[in-house]
């Protein structure tokens, strides 16, 4: 079994957040700042990753979490640890 783990994806919900005002825009900027690629993903990028896992190209892929997140997983996990006052081992 494989899993697809998407990061922040540009959806209508994010559009509404941008239109909600400065606080919403600041929240989105905070999310994007934690994505090393510096942008939100697209629904099409998630779909292509899902199609890969469902295709014959992935017949020898098993037990995998495919992160489609622009490199955000390590930064988001670190942020969660810091919020809980747990040392991540790489920060002082």
C-alpha cells in the first residue's frame, strides 16, 4: 500500500482566504514561507502523482509515502515540534 501526502495546494479555499483581508493574506504568506519551493502546489500536480502510483510505472513501489509538498514536510514537522516545545535535535 502507498500513500499520497499533499502539501498546501492552491484551491478555492485559499482564494477566499486571500480575499478575506490582511490577516488571511498573512496566514497564506506564512504557509508559503515554509515551502522550500516557495509556492502552493496545484491540483494537477497531486493528480499526476496519484496517476503515477496507480500506473504500471509504479509496479515495484510499495509501502511508500509520496510527499507532493514542495519540500514542506520537514519544515512543517519542525514547526509542530517547536510549537510543542519539543527539541527536533537539529536546533538549539
